[in-house]
C-alpha cells in the first residue's frame, strides 16, 4: 500500500506541471485508479477461506464439448460417466473415467461400442450399488412395440454387460404416448420405474409402476396406481421417490378445464409393493398450486412445496404467485399431516423495487386486485438439522425478440434471472417468514444460476455472475470500464437460518474464469453434484473437460 501512495504522489508531481484542463482529466484518471485499487484490495480481502478447490482434467478424444451424465463418489476416488457428440454423423460417444482423491485421472475407457448400437436410444444412467446401470430402448415399428433394456457397467473393470430386457410396451399407433421416471432407493438395492401412458385421441391417461431388485428382476408385476378419464384432466408425471421398504411416492398433476377456468391439480400417490395405492389431491381453495417440488426428509416425512396463483382462468405462467404453500405428508401412509398456506404481504412484494413499482402495486392492493410475485419458480428445498424447512425460489422468465435483415428473420431468446426468495417453515410445517435476496443476471440459454450447500443449521448460496456485477457490490464501475470485467466468476455467501440474515453484503469469490490462460474457463451449475455429508461439491467445465471440487475447510 505504501508503494501505491508513492505512485499517486509521483503522478501528482507530474500533473502539477500540466495545463489546468489536462490537470483535471489526469486527476480523474488518478481518482479512478485509486478507486479500482481499493476495490481490488477489498475483493482480495474477501478471497474465499472456507473452501479448498481442486481441479482435475478428463481425457478428451475430440474437440467437442462433453455432457456430464453422472459423477459417483466411490472408495478412493470418483467415477465419471460422460458423452460427447460425434462430428458428422449424429449420435454420441460414451466414456468412463476413474479419478483418484486428487481428481487425477487413473483410468479412461470409451464404451461406445457396447451401448451405441443402431436403433437403440440411451434413455438414462442410474447408480445401483457397485454399478452404473444404463437404461436404453428400441422401437420395433412392424411389431408396434417398444422394448426397454438395462446394462450393468462394473465400477472396477468398466466391463459392460449384455442387454437385459426389462419390459415391453405395446405402442399401437401415433396416438399412444408414454414417458417414465425412475428412482433408486438409498441402499442402491432396488429401483422403481413409473410410467405415464395416454391416448391423444381419447385423452384418457394412467400411471403405472414396476419394482425391480438389484439384479433387475421384476418384483411382483406392473400395477396401475392412478387413472383419469379425459374430463378429469391428462395426467403429467412429475417426480417419484422410492423407500427402503419399497413403498414409493409419486407426484403428478393434471389440468382440468371447467367452463373458462383452468384448474391445475397436483396429487401425491403413495403405493406399497402389494399394489395398494392412496391418492391425495393438494388443494388450495380458490387458487391453483404451481411450480411444485417434492422432497423426502427422512423415512417418514415427505414435504411438498410450491407457489399458488389466483384461479382466474389465465395461463399459469402469466399469473402472479400470491404466496407459498407447504404440505407435510406421511411418506408411508400418504396422509397429510400439516399444510401451511401463506400469502406474500404487500411490503414484501414491494421490497427492493422502484418507487414507480411500489405505487402501482399499492394501488392494485387498494383496489382489491390480485398482486403477487411474477414468474416465481421453485428451485430448491433445504433441510436444517433442527428440522426446519427452507423452500427456495427464483424469479425466472424469458423474452424472445426478432429482427429481419435482407429478408432473413432471426429470433433471439434471452433468459432473465432475478430475486431469490427463501421461505422458512418449522419442523411441524408451520410458516415462519420470507427473505428476499437481490439478484440479477441474463443468459442466452437456460441454466442454473445458483445452488445451495447446507451445513449445520446454515447453508451457503453458490452463484455465478459477471465479475462486473460482483464488483458492483463494493463499488459501481464506470460504464466505460465494465467491459474489462465481463467474464464469469463463481461466488458465495452464507445464509444464517436462525436470523434470516442472507449476509449477501459479505460475498466471497470461489473462482474466476477470465481468459484462455486460466486453468478453468467457466463452470456450469447445471452439472452441480453434492455428496452425502455435505462437505464437498463438484462442478464440471464443458469447454476444457475439467472437474472442479470445492471442499469445505474444517
């Protein structure tokens, strides 16, 4: 710092000899340099001291961007399953890599020849005990059927087994549609496949489930657990959770149109291995439930969180979220234990907005009109050790513009990410309060902007943004200088779950991604992986085939 003041002093001597006009300009430069040095000094003092980062590279066969399919933590290291697009012909090549504790690659193998056969589609990669399981399908047009298969990939040898036929689905015509979801229980010993079938001609639909053991032998037989006629709404499959005792929970929704009102009804179905099923509709009177998530806290407590909207017949995405709701459900019986419905009050909605917004919102409130938080989507649910539940959402929307040059029309979609909303509930499911965390970012493609990393009774927000936006927290950069800081950084701040203090004024850098000389050029929070114990998480860099591990310092 003494050197810095000496530099300012020497500049001052030179400036004093210049004409008055140039003196003013030069002093502005000096003051700007002084401000930048202070900012960089402040940021340097904020450097992360809670995490240790480790960077590990992966083998790459072509200069194409890979997609991370799965990262598994195993004894003495990690296993990575990824795929790369094949240049020229369509399709992907598939690779497995084993890394040691220091993220150094110790084994790499391309397994494409075993799974990328013609007419087979790799649908999903799951983890079961000591193997990756690759789920694929093949459609037999002449026989009007689709067959689903599974293959085991051994962790140690990387050997890929022959395909095992799991189930066969009859597809009689284009009107017959199907999709499915899979979950594996915590022990990795069993899995459940839950499918949705519907007919686009009749709009009748149903949900069915099949259980499989660790060798992928079917347990019992397929059973229907939910069925609706067209007038009851077309079923949509949202999420499935499988327990150790083979009880499982399924979250579905359906749109029901009554005259001009479109009602969105969410249901939770709880089923046991014997085929018994119980269905509950999650009803909020005079409102519709939207942007919903289902999380299992332990072997008996299931939480459904989401936002609700006025049932005024408008499209759900165009409505204002009037409040947040939580349903606490007995995961084994399916009974609703507690439900909490809580409106966002006018002061919370106005918080952080301009005077113009505040006046317009207050007028709507005074006129008795609907007011809420627009485009609010549920993003995450965090459980504290003392039993409290935190539902975390973000204001997210997109705008598409078009321009025509020489008769060619180009459409561009920009995705906007704004305020983060944290809603707190106690262990019984009763609402405690809401916290609004300011945030603003825009991207050319949809991507995760933040993740949460829980520990003890607090949790950390991990976010990505431009360095210029990060500096704005300490000092407002002049517009002409912003371009030099238009590169991505990863930063975090701690959320105190007891006081509701978001501590966002104490943001700290995790990593910067400035240029091609950097060891990393940017990471995707879409490829975020955290492990049991919540002591570390891993991010994947698509462009340079790196994994980045952040470990919480003890």
